[in-house]
């Protein structure tokens, strides 16, 4: 965790396809880039920023998002998300996240991830199947 520090960044890009639209994902009725898709891209950018620095057997999981979707993006446009580490408190990592299409800023906000031990985490998940 010592290598994760404020200022680290990660980016992810995608092209808006029908499968990434509000209509397809059920978050609205229009053929425009869906808010859930934008959020997933922002989270992927955060993962890109830090997960490669974690020891084997550890990963990060999203725990909080506070995001505004500012502008619509049509089919076929490229979208780029960027996440920047703004704070580290033990195993909690906070980010500023932003997304742009080919013309403008389309989303911004904050995101929190928590570093977990994968085996222990999955044990807890599997216990839910045994209840």
C-alpha cells in the first residue's frame, strides 16, 4: 500500500455502442451513453491507477461513488475516463473521477475503493451461499 499515493492516475477509453446506451441498460429510453456505463468506465480507470501496485492476492473494490453525468454522448463517440488518487487512509483510497467524450466533459465526481485480501473476501461471499 505504501506505493499508492495521491497523484497517481489511471485512464480507460471506450466507444459508445448500442450495448452502452441508456435504452439497452435500462437506465432510460434514449440511445445515448448510459450513466451506469460511464460509472463503470470511471471505476475501471481507478482500478487501472492502483491495482497493478497491489501485492499478489490483493485487489480493490468500489465502496462509494458520487458522480454527476453532465452531458449526453451519442453512439460511435469515444469516451475517456480518468481517475486520480486524492487520498489514502489505511486500505481506503479516494479518487477524483472525470469523463470526456470527443467534445466536452461529460461526468465528474469522487470515488472510493477499499483494498481487500481476495481469499478472505471470497470466503465471506461464499458463506452467503451456505445460509
